[in-house]
């Protein structure tokens, strides 16, 4: 979503200090981030909120945030030509749902900022081109875990429980950048297309104080 330098400390400062938009990097089900999001958005005071959901979700955002809507709930969108579907589940511990509820309570306009489901996009990358195994193994070894899900739980969820919201945000942004750095060729074609679309949509809205709740990888 933004251009950052290479040194890890400088990367984190650049990501955390970004204001165009203010970034809240998330995992789609994260209790500590869901708890932190309202305070983070209060502090940022955005005049527009962008959430990583496909363009087609736009008409449904008010319903997701409606007081009568009880989680768990999900949006399902079909791919063109009947080629499967995209499934977006939400729980009370979903940061995106926390953000939508925050925006509803404060009258802040919300935009579904991700690429439309209906737009065909190439596959992520050729099969057999995994993330950098040395960096990935180093991250897992340092945390004493065996997979990326457990890595997030160990470095973000467990260490951030009860922490200040800004510390939670920085932990998520740091791990998101680490995963991105582990990709030898950078983001694949699909992620590049999605990020270009998100940047364009945020620019088109032209908010003075935009905030974006997106996957920490982006």
C-alpha cells in the first residue's frame, strides 16, 4: 500500500507513520486487533474508512454494521461464469467488523476498497515458487513455532493481549512486513493488482484523513 525503506526498524516507522492512509494491518480473525481497532480509529480520527472487502460488498456494509446484525455472519459472492465463490466470514473478533461498527457509531463513510470479485486476475505465482525458505524458517525458529498461524498467535495475539492499541498495531504491521519480505519476488500478480486497485480507490475518494483496515501483508 505504501513505499517503505529496507531496514526493519525504518520499515516499521514508515508503516506506522503513514497517514495516506493511516494503516491498520490485520489478520481477518484477531481478537486483540478487534479490541484495539476502536481506540486506534478514535486516535486517527479519519474522515473516511477503507476496508479490505471486494467492491461488491459496498451495498452490504451498512447491513453488516447494523445493530440488529448478530455475528457470526458472512458475505458470499459468486465468481463470473459459476467458477466458485468468495466467502467472507465475520465474528465479533473480526477487526473489519469492529471497524465497520465504529464507523456506523460515528457517522464516518466506509468504502469496500478491494478489487471486485468479478475482475479476473492471474494466479498468485507459478506453482513451486514459495516464499524464501530461509527467512520463513528463521521467523518460525525465533518464535519456537511450526507454522504461520501459530507465529501470528505467538508474536501478535499472545504478546499484545492487554497492550496499548498502538503496540498491537505495530506488532501486526511488523509481522505483515516480515511475511512480505519472505516472498523472493515480492507480491504475486493478484496481490499487485489488488494493491493497485486499493491505492486508486483511496485516491479517487480524496479523503483528507483516510484510514485503511487491510491485511497486514499489504
